[in-house]
């Protein structure tokens, strides 16, 4: 393992994030829109952490096609996390409002 401190930290963050996403899915929601975006946020954070830990632990010292693929998927998962953060903010600022326009902007940006 090339960067064990980073990889282990990423894997621990993944466990925590995916656990939180699972807990949120199991709870009844007062605001389903907000719950959905928090689930997306924690799930995408968990996926990014697993992929990032794998990249830093096993691909940094030995560049390969698989390593580049893992890194691209890591960055994509981080982008999903960022998009969910925007949607959480919009849902909190404008509760009950139609945020479809923001979803379109975030997805298109």
C-alpha cells in the first residue's frame, strides 16, 4: 500500500458515510426532498471515499489504465456530492418551492 494513512482514512470515511446514508433511508421523512438529497450526499461521499482510498492505496505508485479509471470515477462521485450540496442548500432556503430549475442548472453545469 503506497499511502496507507490516506487510504485507511478514506475507507473509514466511506464506512461512516454509507452508514449515515443507510440510516437516513430507513427513517420516515418529514421532508422527502431534503432527505433524498442528504442520502445522495452521503452515498456519493462514501463512493468517492472508497474509490479515492483505492486509488491512493494501490494506484499512485503504479500508474495504469485502471488507476486513471478509478480516479475519474472518484472525481465524478465528488461532483455528485457537490451537486447534492447545492440541492440541500436550495431545499433549505426555499422549502416547498419547485427547485427543478436548480436541478437542471446543477446537472448541466
